[in-house]
C-alpha cells in the first residue's frame, strides 16, 4: 500500500484536530510526504505520547512502521485507530497488510472487511486475492483480482494470477484469452509469467 493511502490529507487532519499545527507536526507531515519513514516515525512516536488519540498522528505512525517493515509494532497502532474510528477504511487497509505480513490467522477476515469498506486501493484487492487463493477460495480471489483493471488499467502484473485462477477454475478459454491479451500488451510477456503461474 502506498504511503498516501494510509495518511491521506494528514496535514488537514492534524490541523483540524488542533486548529494550529506545531512545528513538530509540520515536520512529521513533511517527512511522511517525502517518504522519509524513519524521521516521520520518530516524530510520530514523540507526538503520539503527547496526543495518544490523534487519528492523524497515529495514521502516520502506523504507516511509517509498516513502510519500515515493523509490522508487529504497526499492528497495535492500527487496532487502536480502529477503536477510535471503527470501520475506518485506511486503518482497516493498514491492519490487513500488517496481519498478512505477520501471517495472522484472522488476516483474511480483516482484509475482507477492509476491502468491503475501501474499494479504491489496488494493493488491498491484491492482498485479499492472494489470501483467498491461499485459502482455496479461487472464485472469490478472481473477483478481487478483476478490480485491478478498473483501478489501474495499465497494470498488467495481475494477468498471471488471473490466468492461473481461470485455469484452476476450469475456464481454459478465459485463461487463453488473458494470455493473448498479455502478449498483445506487453513486449516481454515472459517476464510477467516467469515463475508466476504453473499449469
């Protein structure tokens, strides 16, 4: 999940909560927007001690932890956010990613709830589809993957997974059509498919 997906309009959220952003809040937002995750994390940790229920600060904290691969640290942050703002789409998306990376038993359930409340994050559909595939729920996985062309028409990376699911579901004709589409649209189609599917 991209950084803006977690803390979209963070500057506005911080400003709304406090009416006037402090220099540290401004620095946190700037670091976050510049993808300087370590600085954003350090500032968000400090600010969250002063404002432990600030949704905007906690979103930056959770997203920065996630971007740095600190999933175990990010998990309680997103859980706290969901206690503050139940069914919050950004927090659900963050928790979905974190639970998937930590291989939590309830990762699929969390991701299905997240994708229900936020249909516009491509990576969220991809994560949910992978978890559904792993659970043997291939028809549902295909439906999640089919969101990719709607959200990102130029994204061809999803075609190998869709082709494989089509074949597993017995729709060889659709699998063949997807393979032809990939060949027509991608000059080095073998890169897309290499080690991505097995027939």
